[in-house]
C-alpha cells in the first residue's frame, strides 16, 4: 500500500512537471501578449517597455527557471490585465467548477449505476433496451447542443430556469443535467458490462446456494466485484470535469475553470493559463491517487500485490 | 437447489425427507439452501467471493438465515474453520480467498456449507481440483463431519476411489440416465451393468503392474446427440439390436438395487 502511494506520488509529480513545461512552451507559441494588451497604434518602444515589465524579453531558459521556481512555492504571478494574483483568480473560479462537476457526477451516478446493474440483471429486458437506447442517444449528442436544447426547452420555452449565468441553485440545474447526459452513457454501459462479467462467476451461484436473498447477491457480491472498472472510469471523469467542461461552461456562461482557461488563452494572459493548468494537473493527480486507493479498498487482491 | 438457468427442463420429483421441493414457493425454497441442503462445488477458488474475507462468507450465512449478530457469527466462523482443520483459524477468518491454498479453500467451502448444520450436503466433485494427499485429507474430513453432524452426503464424482471410501450406496449414471444402483460393496464386487464394469476395469490397479490401462472405446456423447435406445449402446461390448431400439427397464439386481440393461451381467463374476 505504501509502495503504491509512493509510486503514485512520483508519477504524479512527473505529470504535473510535464504539464507545466508543455503549457509554458505552448503559450509562448501562441503569440506576443503585448499586441493584445496595448492598442494597435502603440509604438515598438512602448511594446518593448511592457515586455521588459512582464519579463518576456529574458531568454526562454531563464524565464522557465523563474517560472518553475515560483510555481514550486505556489506563486503563479499576476494576470496581465487586472494584476490580480493568479491563485486568487483560480480560487474564485474553482468552487463553481467543483459544484458543477459534483452535481453532474452525482446525477449521472444516481441514474447510470442502478440502471446499469438492472440492465445486466434483466439482460435483454425492458430496462436493458432502455439503457442501450438512452446511452447511444446520449453519446451521439454533443454537449454544447444538448445545452442549447435544454435552454431552448426549459429556460426559453417553459421559463423554468435561468438561461445562463452563475449564482443561484437554479442556475446549476441545466448545466448539471447537460454534463450528466454527457457522462451517463459510458458509465451506464461500463456498469452493465462489468456486472455481466461478474454474474456468471461461480461465487455468485455459490452465494445463491448459501440461500442468500437475490437482492443481497446482486447488491453485495456482484456489485462489489464489478465496481473496479467503474471506479476507474469515475476517476477519469472527475479529472476531466475538474479541468472544467469548457463547452458546457461556455454555453451557460458558467464562471468556472474551463471558461477562465479559454478566455485567458484568447487574451494571451500567460500567467493565468499556466496557473490554471498547474492547479488542474495537481487536482487530476490527486483524484487519480484517490481512485487507486479506492480500487484497492474494494478489491483486496490488488491490495496485496 | 433451484440454481438451474431459466428455461431448464426439470423432470421427476425431488424429495427432501418428506417434502416435495419443487412444490415449494421460491422463497421457502431459497431458505432451504444452506439450512437443510448445502453445496460444495468442485472449484473452490471460484466459489469464494474474492472481495470478502473468508470469515465473513461463513458468518453471513448465520447472519442472514438466523439473524445472528455479526460478532457472534464471526466467532462461530472461527469455530467452523477450526472444525475443518484450518490451522490458526482466528487469524485465517480475516484473510481473503486468494491468501488460501487450494486445500484450505475447499475446507473453507465446507465450513460455509456446515454453518447451519444441514441435513444434506451435496458435494459436487469436491476433490477434482486437489492433489492426491489433500484429496485424501478432504475425504477423511467429510467422513468425520458426516458422523459428527449426522448428515447425509450426496457425492457427485468420477473418482471410484472416493466412492469406495465415502459412499454407502452408489448410482452409476451415463449421459444423464441411471444405469445401475445398489450398495457400494455389491456394485463394486459384482457390477451387473457393462458400463459399471468397464468403468471399474479402467481404474489403475496396483496388482496389474506394467499392463496397459483399460479404456472404454469412443467418447461420451454430447447432450444433444445421445443415441437412441440405451445411451451407452454405441460403446458397449455387449450391445444387441434390442439395445438400439429401446431403453432397457430397470430390473432388480441379484444382490439388491436395480440395473437398467437388456443383458445384465448376472452370470459374470468380476474379480
């Protein structure tokens, strides 16, 4: 267990370091920030002065080392535009993303896992057909379109929810449903196939031979053994969602990490882009590590390897 | 035990004591499993849930059927493990199946099966996955537990040695049909059905050193292509025209029991 933890930590550190490096290089390929910050008619001298202030005229290796050194102590600099510290910008946007990710995942799990289990138990039955159809439909609809569709029906047509924005719980409902529809297909189908793999095992028959009630056989024996791949997928989805669901956040003007990243990229706000990626990478690493531990708690065989 | 897949055809009658099992409601039938009838299957590893401790798998039988509290049930699990001859049972209860050896898994399965002291233990090839010394130990264990709990064992096996060791009565089956039934001593000493005889002859023997092992020619039929008439007829050395036309009725054996053969080998003296 401790070795697993150590290995995951080292791997995690490498992941974060590579993410920092790749973003550092890529943002510098995206162009000169001064051409956006300063008006078009600014002279070359004025641009040069600004570059000097932003530290952009130093050599790339020097910039890189300064950047890494500051990042190591959690300092990602200040935004080029409003001089707010990157960390505080990220922290302002993070709760919105977390709330959205949490709500949509909870919603998806609430429907996908029970339906996936029932689909497997009554294979080829009504629920199974229903899950298959919903999964294929859900997987074929891009989330920005689902978002627009939901706005059209529930916000514009029925006037039940606000069309966009962040703030009240009512604002949360449509984007959460959109993302849940995005996560549902893979989660339901994986649950179903994972259960189907466990159902014919002899220990399931042995549980019935012990006279265990069927609900207990499914709920304890089958579900627990079939949970490992589902947990791994969930970890991946959490990782994706804390990185911000860019399309959904944009459609609903949701003030989350994804939208922050997109706006900052468009404005060539290097420190913000780098900071967002760094925080998301760290978050991703922690979620993966938590999943590795959770999987070992569920499956003791992996624990002793 | 009601574990057959949906749509399976079940013919005949199953009596447990005086109760007709098939006439029972599904719920009552489920309660029967573990309480009055228990099963130990051939592959002990795959019959244990890999995600749960062995002790809990024993305790859960007591918890579900008898409503015993978890702590008490776990204490009973330790007793049952020690009864089946597992060393250091109080540590072993908290281990997972993959930490058990093949013989210990089989013992754990027996402990689960005995938890509620059933009347009947169905042992479906309990020793096939085990090596020879462990096999002998498990058979001895089953015999001693049978005495101790006063239960019956229904042993399903290919192993004639296990039959001789454990069984009182033997039913020889071929392709799902009963061929011969009787006391073990009488059937082994004077088999009247050609299949029983061929089966006994194909056993390795210590006194025929160096001789080739006798084998029954041909292969067992798949369930979809069982021969017309007597199922064993295509491989039988004694088969005549009548065997191809009709299934022989069961007739009394000379030493008790029944045999289903047109040419029951009464005059043969097998030694």
